[in-house]
C-alpha cells in the first residue's frame, strides 16, 4: 500500500522586503493517490495559471516512480505562496 505524505506550508509576503516570504502555517497530512493526482494534474496547474497565479513543480524519482515531489503556488497579487512537498512510502 502506498502512503503519500503532504507537507503544506503557507507563506505570506514580508512587508519589509520585495522578495522574501514569512511562514504563516505548516500542515502535515496523509493523502490518497486520487487526491495526489488531482493536485498535480496538468489540467489543474493550467487552470490556476490561467487565473494569473504562478504554478511551478519539480519532479524526481521516488518509490512511486518519476513524480512531482514539490509544488509551489503563488497568488496573482504575489502576496501569498503555498508550497506542497510530497513524500512517498510503501507500507
């Protein structure tokens, strides 16, 4: 059985600088394969890009294959950023 752990970090813009963010909150949760596919689907990423935000992903080899292990979403006004890190483990 595959266990996918998602660490979601919410960041907000540092008012004193132009390019840095401060950590707002951090959550760790276990998600299903279906939820992972919905989050990292290319259609989902294109839809959020169409709204004006920025969606970047990084891929690497894992126990589950060649998949996205890091996803960064930035809001259209560049004030908030969400970083999702995925870890794969077979039980």
